[in-house]
C-alpha cells in the first residue's frame, strides 16, 4: 500500500481536497478510490503492474483515479489533457496500456481508438464509475 493512502485512513474526517469549492474528506476520497479500484479489477485480485492510462482533469477524480489504480496494483500513466490524438496514441502504445480511464469530457477523444485497439475504456464521473 502507498503511504499517502494509508495515512488518509488516519484522518477520515479531515479535508483532503477543495475541488472548485466542492469539499471532500479523506474518507470520501478513499471511498471513490476504492470504487475505481473495484471497477478496474472486475473479477481479478491484482492488475500485476499493468499500465493504466488516465485522462482526468485536476481535482478529486484525478486523485481518486490515481489512488484507485495504485490500489488495484496498476501503474498509473497520466495523459496530457491538451495532447492531440496522435500524441495520446503514442503514449498509450509506448506504455502498453490496455485500460484507459477518462473523465466524461474526454471519452469521445479516445472512444474509437480504444475500440479499434481493443483497449478497455472506463469513464469516471463524480461519485460514479462507468465502463
């Protein structure tokens, strides 16, 4: 387990993130990360250091996604929000990512590419995870 995630459990009611005026405690952040981890794992017990690319804007979901990937045993590969598709493809292919987590606003950018390459696309929304 990562020390930052372990320490979060010591302060469940403390403010963890102020995301544009929306306040989230460590407990809420940990709960969101656990949901993302469970969605990533499906029926597996560990991603075994599989690369998981993610395209999430800064804020609560970024941290929850990062923690969720780590909790699932994956290696997080952040994707630049402003890169054009060819640059994103390069990073995804270079890292060998077979799962990509995106915020709703970036799903359309990678949807067709993921279908063509047989890459699992997981869309994250505040409070929910969608495949």
